[in-house]
C-alpha cells in the first residue's frame, strides 16, 4: 500500500462529520458571484470615467494609480514580510530619474547641461523599473541580513544618499532644479494632447484621458501580480517569515533569499511608480524624493491595511486624494483655511490627519481600511497584525487540569494500533 | 595637522551630542522594545521651546522649560500610546512613533516657518583657540556638558535602582516582572531620560557654528540614528562609540570637503549614513549589539 | 505488532540513522549541551527527555540547524546537519513541529500546511505572479496531498479556517500536520501533547504511531508526558544539565538510578518511575 493511500484511508475513518461545509460552500459561491459583478461594475465605471470627469480629476487619478503601484510594492515588503523600509522614495527616484534620462533629450536647460539617451519612452519605463530593481538588488544583501527593525533605520541611509546624488549628479538629474519628463508614447501613439488627435463619442481624448488608461492598466497589472504572489508559494513563505523567521527556515524557506527577493520586487514596483510619478508631474525634482515621500507611502499601507493588496489600494487613494480634497474644499472644512487665512494650510491639515490616523489605526484597527471594509462586507476573517504569530494565546495549563473528559478505554499503550 | 586636530576636536564634540541622542534611542529600545522615530522631532521641539522661552524668561530658565517640555512630550507618547501596545509587533511600534513624529514635526514647521530662531547662549558665538586648534565655544561647552551627562548616565545605568531594573527587564522581561519590577515605570522613565538627553543635544546643536533653530535641526537629529544602529541598538556603550565615530567622520568629511568635491557638495551630511551601511554590511547587529542566537 | 520494536519491513529503505556525536552548545559562558551523543535508528521513535532546562529544546534546535553546535557532529546519512542551514536541512527531509506553536495565525490551515510543501514545489515570484500554468498545476497537485494529510490529523473540515481561531489542540495538530506535509524522512516533534487534555493526548499518540507505521520514518520526540514517552518510544535518551545521563529502552531508562535521582533531585514533578506506574491508569500526566 502506498503511503498516501494509507494515510488517506486512515483519515477517512477518522473524519468526524464535516459540519455544514455544503451550506458554507453555497453561500460562498453566491457571494463570489456578487463580488464578480461588483468588480465588473467597478471596471466599467473606471473605463467610462474619462468621458464624464473633468481633466483635474483624471490627472489626479493618474497620480493615484502611480501611488497605488508604489504602495502595493511597499506593502509586499513591510506588510507581508515585516521588513520596515523607509527607502521607498529612493527607489521611486531611481525609476523616475532613469526614465527622464533614458528617454530624455540631451540639451541645456538654464545653468545645467543635460545628458539624455533619447530612447523611446517605453524603453525608459522598462529601464526605470529594471534599474530600481538593480538598486534594490545591490542593497538586498544588507536588507536580507538585517532584522526588520534594523532595516528600518538602515534604509534611511538610502533616502539621504539618494537626495544627495540627485542634487549632485546634475547632468543626469538636472540637479537642484530637476528636469522635465518626456511625454510617454507607445509605438507611435503619444500620451499627449496630439499625435493623433482623438475623439471618443465627441469627447476629446487628450493627455489626461490617455494617461488615465495607461495608469489603469499599469495599476491593474501591479495589483493582479501582487495578489497572485500572495496567494501562492512565495506569498506563503513571506507571510510565514514575517510571523517567525525560525519557523519559516525550519519549514524549508530560504529566509535570506526571500528577504532579498522581496526587496528586489518591492523596489521594482517603486521604480514603476517613480516613472508614473514623473509622467504625472511632468518633471522631477530632488526635493520630491525625500524622507517625507517614504513616510507618505508608509502612511498609505498602514492606513490601508498592512499586508493587504486591497488595503494598499485604499490607502494610496486616501493619502493622495486627501490633500487635494482639503485644497479644493478649504472653505467648507473647519480649521482648514486657504493661503494666509489663519487656518491650517491644506498640506499641513492632511499631514496632521495622517499622523493621527497612523496612531489610531495601529492602536485600534491594525487591519486598516481593508479591515474595516472587510467587516462591512462581512468577510471578517481574523487577520492578525504583522508578527501576529505571537497573537495565539500561550498554551494554558488549564486545558489539561480543567478538562474532565473521562479516560478513554484504549489508551495509547502497547499494540493499540492496528 | 592642526586642521586635522581641529576637525577631530569638532568631531568629538559633534559625536558627543550624537551620542546623547543615540543613548536615548538605545534605552528606549531596551526598556520598551521600541525604535523611536519620534526622536528627530523631539529634538526640534526641545530646541524650539528653548528658543521661544528664552525671549521672555531668560536663557537658563528657558533651558529648564525646554528639557521639561521635551521630557513631558516623550513620556506622554509612552503613556498614551506605547504603553497600550505592549506586546505588539516591533514594526507596528516603530510605525506608531512615525505617526507621532509627523504630528510634532508638522506643528514645529508650521510654527517656525522660514524663520531662524536664535538661542541666546551665554557663552556666545565666539570660538576658542589653543594654538592653531580651534573650536566654537558652544561646542566646547557641549563636550563638557555631554561628558558629564554621559558619565552620570552610565553611573545611573550601572548603580541606580532604575538602571538595574531596566537592565533586568531588558534581559528578561517576564522574570523581571515577577521580581516586582514595574515595566511600565521603567519604560516611562526611559522615555523621560531620552527626552532630556535629546533636548540637551538640541540646545548645543542649534548653537554656533549652526545659525539657530530651523526645521533643518530635524535632519541633524536623524543623523544620530546611524550612531545608535552602528553601535548596536541594544548597547549603551555602542551608542557612545557610534556617536563619536559618526561625529568624527562627519566633521572630517566637512573639513576636507574641497578634496571630496567630486562626491558632491554637502557630502558630509550623508557620511553618517555611509558609515552605518559599511558597518552593517559586516556586522548586521552593529558593533556591540547582541547577536542573534538563531541561524536562519 | 508492538510499539517496542519497529517491524523491519515497514522501515523505508532511504532512511539513514541520525548520529549525534559529542555535541556541545554554548551561549556565552553557559554550556547548554556538553558532549551529547546518541543514535536514532531508522524507523524508530526516539524520545529525548529530561527535567526543565536539561537541553532538550537546544538539542532540537541543533538537529534542525537553528543553533550552531560549538563542537561535535550531527550526521544524517551522508549529510552533516551541524553544518547546514535550517532550510537546507528541511530540503533533505527533516521536519519539525514546534512546541510553542509557530504557525501563521492569519493564514488558513490549508495555507499553513502548503508551506510544508515549500521545498517540494518550485513556483517563484514570476511564475506565481503571472499565474503560469505550471504554478497553477503545482498548487492543485500539492493542495490535494495537503488535504489528505489534513484529513489524517482530523483537520479536514477546518482547511479554510484561519489558524488563529482554532482551539489549542487543533493548532498543535496543525503543527504536526505541517511537518508531515514536507514528506519527511525524519520527524522532530517538540512536545506534541504539551497542554493537551487526556483525550487529545491519546489521539495524538495514536497518530504518531500511525505515522511511523504508515510512513516508516524515524521520529524524534521531546516530551514531558512520561506515560506517553514510555508507551511510545523505542528508545529514550535522558538529558540533565546539558549532559546525557542515560540512553536505552524505556524499561532500562526507568530503572536507571541516575535518571531517578535527576528527576527527584530537580524537584521536577515528573518522576519517571511514578509516571510509568501512573500511566497504566491514565494516558498521561502533564507538566
């Protein structure tokens, strides 16, 4: 008899009535149908939005898509794997700079002499992702050996070194003044206002509309890739090593190898996000890629929900949209004033709110917005906080003393097996 | 040679200040298992309070107020937030301190704006020369004060009830609790001490040769993080060595910046981080940090 | 068949003995293990017992590569376990169930068990992220085997439950199931029944015997429950203060005066002689 059938046969005899798995299964399929419809509806709305929404919101939308890509990448590293990183801004910078350098034109702008390779923008985008990955790869031997918390501080180094290089390496980055980002194009189709002129049911499709779709596609790809990772072999390994490195290693996971690889993946996400950032702003400047940007990304994933891809999306939307909302509705929102109006400036108000929200989320809702959303939709799966391996109650010695179950007649003594 | 000696002296002074901040960082880690990213903004808070208060009540009372405010802010963070999160993942604790940091820093930047607040140090902005070796008087006083404080700290850490309680609970929290050590008190006191040390460092860091209190003091505070890490997060001795190492390295890089110009202007500000990376590459737990027992 | 001696035909041919040879482990000035030697014969259940602090868990950590031995060797066939990192040790078929549960509380039972298949599967970031057919196929095939093993440990109807909400006894079983999912040749069980009630203990003991007889693998057991050790184990190694003080069959060890002295002298509540007598009435006692 083969081992598997032996074990299986034994299991079948031991099985105690599966309780209500059928009912649960039926409920699950109905719920998944509703979910499918909702997703389809959401997709239709996202696709149709450029027909109805003014340019400002479409541009904001593209920026948010970029932030979503970056936040998903950071969440894979911090939320899923438990490796705190404040270096995300650095990898965004690598992506953004690579793009403007590889696809930019050489030339002089003001005081600076700029180099540029004039490659097609798609090449710049790919190189941006790859170089960010390479930068991650170079740092990953350190990242892999450090405990999560040491990495948090060590990664500060990359941000400061990055800013310094951005400021100093003028011919590539444009130095202190930054440089403009070339328009994106794909096989002759530009994501600008012309070339070709485009109308869809009477609505002119210009740069904002076109970028919206580009952002949607990229963010969707980033989203699906991360979801798939989390639901399969590498994702399980990462989550386990977050909860216990020793347990993961003993179960056969090459802990250092995985820490290095997730650092690489995360930095590639950041690279793509950086390229999108450059496209969204239309230019890059060193000061944009400081510690503050890293912290904003951290705020996104904490508020959204550590370790959750949906959470990263929600957090990215919330954090990028909030300052804009404050700006736009400054008159209505209490305590927020316009320029010199005595109240808080929109950016300040948003930062106060992020700070407070981070504290409140960690204190009261470690699963973040995703956790709240799950509770509303009734998918209350008890997700533990990162490092939640410790959240299981310690073995209470009570279980043995208080249990009054009668001694079974066939004790595990000699020859009791068949 | 004299230039080198001058730089060395300045480096020691800067390093002593970094060591003060790093010591606070380390004792917070030992007492509450928290890596406090609030330290940069606490430093700024201390400097700001001293500068503002000296206008009305004079320098020395203002220093006391500054120390008190910073210590109070630190202990509030511990009592209101960290204390409620005992047993949470280290990374969550670190992130929560970032949340606090955002709030304090935003408020500080809002209040300071583009001003440069002046702290009227009674020792003035002059410099002290011994032959050709020179150092600002502010930094000279800093060395003396830091040396005294560091000495006091190590004595207290070794002999006082608090120090013993703290080392015991860092060693084995459960046993220490059974022995009647109240971890909450140990932890709160650690934050108070860390707040005071940061404020003292701030007092000198915003004096000559630095022009005054600006939001840039925050970045100076951040450069003490590498000091704590490269010494080893759980080693007080490491914080001292790390602080001095980083201070000297930064001062030398600043002094020889003309020779280092090919690395870009302002290179000295990133030297602490480069030193840290170099050390971590070979010793992932820092110079004196406890090594992991387990191999993965 | 009796539990005392494995039937030769049941032992898988590819299972070498485990030879622990003069192993010492130091933590700073403290010597946690000094010069410990014993051999686990293929297909046997080998218990490592001793009072608290005797070095049992340290021994397990050496066997699974988590601690480095300062001296000595651990051989498993041609492999030197003392020189390998834990994940490589897992790769050659050494699995371990942890005493203090080291599962991912937020993941389901199935996800935790699938981790056991890690070294048997290949899908990397790219294959998994793009859902390449081979990754999907691999997941299905191994998912089926995981479901079988879950059934065997009575977890079949809990596959999609997050581990964090399971009872303590269930979590202990998931630990053992996860180790089994690696298809081990050597199974290390660290106090598999600690904290379990009598009923659960009994079922676990049955399962361990079943594992040995169905799979023909070696099992090393650290356990406090003397009744269980004496009834399950083919051979027992007794540690005290990091030294081996006895090694033999359960009967030999029980009669060993030094073992009795170690247990009585340590003030530990478990007295092997008494526990063995006790075990004829109840399935086991608990520490």
